[in-house]
C-alpha cells in the first residue's frame, strides 16, 4: 500500500501545480497574443503542461479512489472525493479555455482569469484539511 500512497502523492503534487499554473499561464498567453496576434512558444508550453498534467490527474484520482477503498471509504474520503470532483471540473473548464486559446479566442479578462486561478486554492485547502484533520 505504501507504493500506492507514493504514486498518489506525486501525481497529486503534479496535478495541483498545474491547476495553479495553467490558468496563470493563460493570462500571460493572452497578453502575448494581444501583442503579436499569433500563438507563440508560451501557448505551446501552456498546452503541453495542461496535456501532461491531465494524465497526472487521472492517475491521482484513480489511486485516490483505490486508497479510499483500501481504507473502507471513511466519510472524510467521500467528502474529499466531492472536493476533488469540483477541482476536476475546474480543470476540465481550464482545458476548454486552453482549447479556445489555441484557436485565438480569449473571451475572459485578465481579472476573471486571476479570480478563476485563485478559486482552486480553496479546493486544495479543503482537500488538505480533510486529509489531515479527518473531521468525520
């Protein structure tokens, strides 16, 4: 079971990093696109980061469910899965914005993207609280 925990933690760390980094990269990508009207290296990097970390997300979710099943699905784990599902929805929407950006469409403002970026922090804090405190 220890190797599952290690894989889970590593994949979660990678996914969480990109949950924070990709929306922020979209802000810089948008600014770069506004200046040059082409998708340059920053757009390519953002797309690659999103695509790579999507694989980490799948592994993190799968191993998280596996660990919860080994522990008998305690109530705190169910709540963690709910928060993770919200983070996954956030990440899927981020993917839609990355896809739109590849087409040269940036319908959201810098301010909106910044707020969107910070929303995921609350989800990450919620997951950490549930895992460490195990309130239920």
